[in-house]
C-alpha cells in the first residue's frame, strides 16, 4: 500500500506559471482518473503496487485543485484494475464516492469472469455509464486480444445499455496490431451503440504504435481517445493532425500515475517510467509530475499545429460532455 502524500514544489509552480497556466482552460473534465481503498485489497498480495494508493473522491478533488489551480474540474472516476481484490465491494464503493459529485461519472472495473447478467444488474443498480476492462485480467496480459479480457457477450450487454468502454489495448505493437484493428472494426459494426474510448491516445506511449494505425482508426465510427499519461510529443501531434479533434478528450491518470514524479520516456519500440536523475550538476534536475509533462507535450503539439482556443476547450471539456450526451441519446434510441 502507498500513502497518498502530495506536495507542490517550486519546480511545479514554475512549470505551471510559465508553461501551462495560459494553456489549460478554465473548465476541465478529466476523463481518466482512478480511485482506490485499501479495504478492498482482498487476496491481492502486491503490497508494493503504486496503484494501491488510497484515493477517494475527496482526495482526488483536493489534489486536482492543487495541480490545476483556479480551474473548475469534474471527473470520470474509474476503479483500480488489480487482480484478486474484492471487486464487488470496490465497484460499489466507487459508485458511492462518485454519487457525491454532481457532474462526475463512475466507471466499473470488469473482469472476464463476470457474467453479462451480473454486469447488467450492477450497471443498473449503480448507474455506471462506463465499463473498464483491463489487460491484466487476461491469461497473457502482454499479448492478448480484446476478447481475452473483454468477452464478446459483455460487449453485447454494453450495446444493449448503450455504455462506454474505456479500453487499454494489449500487445507489444499496441493499436498497430492487426488483430486489435480488425477486432475494433468488427465490434464497432456489430455493436453500434457502444462508444469506445482508447485510453492513453490508443496506448501510444510510444508513437510508433499509432503512426500507421491512425489512418485506419480515423475512419472507424464510435471511437474516442483520452490523452492520459502520454508524455511523447509526437503521439499528440499524430492524434491532433489526423483525427477529428471532437473525438479527443483530456485525461490525467491521476492520482497514482499522473502524480508520479518523472516522465514516461520512449526509445526504439519501448517506453518506461523514468524518475529523473537528481545528481545532475549542469541543470536543475528536479522532476515534476507526469501530468505536467503530459500537459507540456499537449501544449507544444497544439502550438506546432496552430490549434485555437476553441479546439483546446473542446479537448479539455466540451468533447467529454458530447460523449456522455451521445451515450444518453443512443440509449434513448435503443428503447424507443
């Protein structure tokens, strides 16, 4: 378990004031955050997992107001996808936390063992709008197809209720894998009421996974993206240059990942979390938050491509509102 300790340092203030304050709009909808309560650890024995950080809705809001000072902010709060936890209690707790908020939404962590009937009852009971599968629940987390951690009967159930699915793609080539692309094409045609959110710019922590795939993704309907935790400038450029900006939504991956100090760096066909080298003497070696590195990349991409303030407002707030309106509209259509 990791305690939720948080503080703003001088390096953070400097980066916010000089690089980000004039970029981040006054209203934010953070489309990718996680909550966790240690009381739900169940049989999970990974006590060193950085994801096991105590974060309830009050903590998430308090930290977010420090990271994004003087901004109005609401959230999509997802459960934390860890194996062998008390998932029933965790999902119901997340829903209970989010119900305290007027303009935020809750996402339910789903595993392959959950039946469609069970999921439908939980979704209706707790008013979930989003399902959150995760590759860690597949037998081979690094090399699994979507169906290995999100069975098709569950997608069918999501279609019947017009739900969103926040998807963290698997496989070493990510979204550029032919099976991932083919499966998304098939599912979007077969289940047209499901809205798919490809987390982390379609998991493009390294842009090599997105550079070719974007030319196919942009023509697939009912696909959206969140920008959470992607620190590579070119990934953001690819997405902004080739996609419909109305399908791109800001996300932070706060608190456990977004508030980590350091940066997700890329090399060759790889990426990893780098915590910085504080022994450097020729510069200020202090690391800032991953979310600030992400925002720097988003700002730089916006400047390079000449994005105007309205497009930036769309990414940070308006597109998320459109997403949830889309779910509501498709849900009404289904039941007319």
